[in-house]
C-alpha cells in the first residue's frame, strides 16, 4: 500500500472514531441554541420571580448534568471529575425542582464556592485540551472569570447575591452556548475535512 493510501485510510478511521465518540456535530449546535435561549430567559427575570428562577435553575442544572456526562464519556483524562460534577448537578436539579424557592436562596448563599469549583474545572479542562483544541483559551478565560466572580460573590449581601445569581445563570448559559457552538464547528471541521 502506498503512503498516500495509508494516510487516507488513517484519516477515514480517525473521522469514524471521532463520529462514534461525539456523534453528529449538529447535536452540539442544537444544545448551544438551547443554552442561549436559557441565558436570554434568565437575564430577563427579576429577583421578584424567585420561585420561577429556582425552577429555571433546575433546568440549568439538568442541562449541565447532561453536558458533564457527555464530556465524561468523551474524555479519558479527568473523566472522574466530570462524572462527579454531573452527579452534583443531578442532585441540584432534583432539589431545585422539589423546592424552587429554597433552592434559589440556598444557591445564592453558596454561589461563590460553586463558581470557584466550576471555574477551576474549566481551567483544568481547557489547559489539558490545548493540544487538541485550537480554541482552548475560551475555556481558560471563562474559568478565570468564574473564579473572580466566585470570590466577589462570596463577600456580598443576601439581596445582592440574588440579583447576582440571576446574572450568573444568564452568563453561565451564554458561555456554555458559545462553547457548544465552538465545539460543534470544530467537530464539523474534523469530521468533514
């Protein structure tokens, strides 16, 4: 077999493996659109609609759980951490649906800690993927912003934390939507050269 045939064979096997690992690229495009819609809805709420925001928080946790389990199934490094985050998001979603009013204020009080954990995970994941992903720096920037916002939220008063939680939900969904778009088009480029 010639060198050109070997390269073509390796390229087609790589694309087939990528397809099996991640599925069709447009799934990430659809989840990105869903995240942008959630972000738009969250940024339109006011602290007066706390129970509704608590239920919306459950939806956000549910989407986050699916994303974390999807990442855990695709990545070999830090798989356990993504699976753990998925389980934590599953518990958060169940509690937010069961007690939306309490979920809102409880999350507002521990918001800083959650932002610091999530930002740290985003930084670790993006730096670990810098060889394979040309847009790794987006995750790094998002992680740094989440950590800074987490430290700022940790020192705020109760009412301000409620308003900050609304902004955080909206921005988190916005960042996740953009990340899903980037992933979709990176996969499309890799699957269809």
